[in-house]
C-alpha cells in the first residue's frame, strides 16, 4: 500500500511541531483535509464554519445553536484557525491566500498571507511558536508565515513526490 505524500507531509509536520496532544495532532493532520466545510470552536464554545460552497464564514452560538452571523467573503473558503490576536484566519482554496476576518462581526479584514509558493491553500494552524502554518496542496508542502505580519518565512516541510 502506498502512503499518500500529503499524509507523510502531515506526519513530518506533526513531528517537527512536536505535537504531543491529540488536539495538536488533529490540527497538524487537518492541514491536508479537503472538507466542504471546516469547523473550529473557540473558548466561548461557539462554532465557526468556512464554507467552500458559499464562501461564507458563519458563527454559530455554542449554547443556543443560533446563527450569530453568516458573512459572504467570496468563493472557496476552506479552513480556518483562530489567531493569538483573537481574529479568524481563513484559507482560500483557489486564490491561495489567507484572509484575516474579524471574529466578532465576520467582516473580512483583507489578505493576511500569500506568496512564498502557496498554491491551493488547504489547511491552516498556528504553531506553538506563534507562526502561521499553511498547507499548499499543489506543492505538497507546509509553508510558514510570520504569525504577526503574515510575511512569508520559509517552506517548513516539503515532500518530494517520486515519479
């Protein structure tokens, strides 16, 4: 059985991040997930959803189940993570960017990170070092961006695909 290169890349990322908890392991593996909706809960137990189909970012109250907001942000929103600054960071699959989004209102605050070889962004997490890690599907890699400025730092994990 051949192990997919994206899975091996996730394993290497977990090892490099020294993921010692289930949550950290799942966050690292989610770098390569391709769901139609991505979910993340915050300390308030609210649920945040980035919809690939609608391009909306939706916040659902964790207690009542009521929709707090559902804001259109353009197509192909795929994964999201909460930053240490309290804002949401959302990957855009086809434009290969990370958008910064206001946690309280859902309003898009602009492009936070892009470039550095990011091609078809499919996953996102903040590492214990405070930096942003984004999965790049078309290059089978994990790219590291400065967690404060969004500037590209380096290719954190690259996978060579045998042909």
